C-alpha cells in the first residue's frame, strides 16, 4: 500500500513537472548542444567517448570549479567570506595538494574510468540523442545519486575516523585543517576507492543514459569542491538544495575532526547526533557576534 502510494506521488510529480516544462520557452542552447552531441557520436567510438570523454569532463569540471576559490585568495574583498580567516591558503600547501591530486586522478581514477565503456556495454546504456532524459529527469536522478552517495559517505567516513584505522587512511585528507577547493579529492588512494564507491552506487541504480554519468560527475564535483572551498559565499545557489550541508558544515569537520561526517546533506548527522559539537559551536559564535554588536552600540 505504502509503496503504491509513493509510486502514485512520484507519477503525479513527474506529470506536474512535464506539464510545467511544456510552458517553458525553448532552451536556446538545446540545438547547439544537440549538434555537438551528434558530432561527438559521429566522430568518436563509444570507447573513446566513455574513456577520454569522461576523463575530459572530470578534469575540466574539477579545475574550472576550483578556479573561483583559487582566485578568491588574491581578492581582499572576498576575505570576509573566508571561514577560517586565521589559516590562509599557502603556495606550499596548494602545490603539495596539486601533486597528490594529479597522482590520484591519473593513477587511481583513470584506470577506473577505463571501466566506463564496459559498464555501459554490460548494462546496454544508450548514448544516442533520442533517448537522452529531459533536464528535470536528470536533475531528479542526480538528486537520487546524491542521497545514496551521502548515506554511503556518512557511514564509511565515520568508520574511517575510528581510532584504530584513522592514521592509516583518512589522516591524509585531514592534513589541511583549513580546507581549500582543490583539496576535495586530496586523499589516500584507498580512501579514493572506499568513499568513491558511493559515487557508483547511484549510477548503477539510476543510469539510463551516458549523459547521467557526466551530469552526476559535475554535480558531485560542484558539491565537494564547494564544501571544501573554505569560503561561505552569500547567494550560493547550492544552498537552495533542501538540507544542503555547505562549506561551514564541512569546514567545521576539518577544524574539529569530530562530527559532521556526511558529504552533502545534514540529516544523517542530525539523526545520529554527530552534529552536536557543530550546533554548540554555532551557538557560541552567534552569542559572540551579539555581544560584539552590543558593545559597538
Ligand atoms: Zn574526516
Ligand atoms: Zn573533507
């Protein structure tokens, strides 16, 4: 009964979004995107698209998404949005991070990316334009992938903090107490594999087109680079996502080591009470602000 009701609700939601979509003006970028997609299909093999295409999408998205946070360190105006203002980024830290990152990207992630083609062939996942899901379906699928990844990340990340194993794997990711965007994938190779598994579960559940793989890569990178950016920027569109954890939430994890284990949403830490130190820290900060305001008046 409950399952039937849920399916009915999902069907109604889908019909409602389809109805709204029919009133929206045509997307001017749709035709150029269709041309580019079909050009890619006509000129490259599925193996080249799945392997080199995925590598390019990952590398381009990663460094382009890191770029704003990287530039902020040179803009004095942006410093008021830096969360841990007493710990600025240094060239030494960023250079060290970049070297490990490139090793992880090309020696750990690239061999995994090479499996993409065989994955899409095994599950008969299409590449063609005609079967590409609409934007609202892609958004819903990416949200579903994020919910699954977040649950995986919460429990495995918490386990990696266990005092018996912390120093062997997860300590590497915690080398920088004040995170910066490029650090998002700075981790021990085993951590890349363990926490990275959460990325693939959603893909196995939802993938019905090659485009979802790339859309989910971009969404996941957007989220993880934002929460590691070290900056809490006002009007950040990601804050429109319900229960989104954000940069302050994960920055606190790097500063405090205990609590705030989830990657994207706040619900697991709330359910298990692992956000209690963060909640009391926020209250303390608020009281401090009120006190300074009163003094200045
Ligand atoms: Zn951690
Ligand atoms: Zn982190």
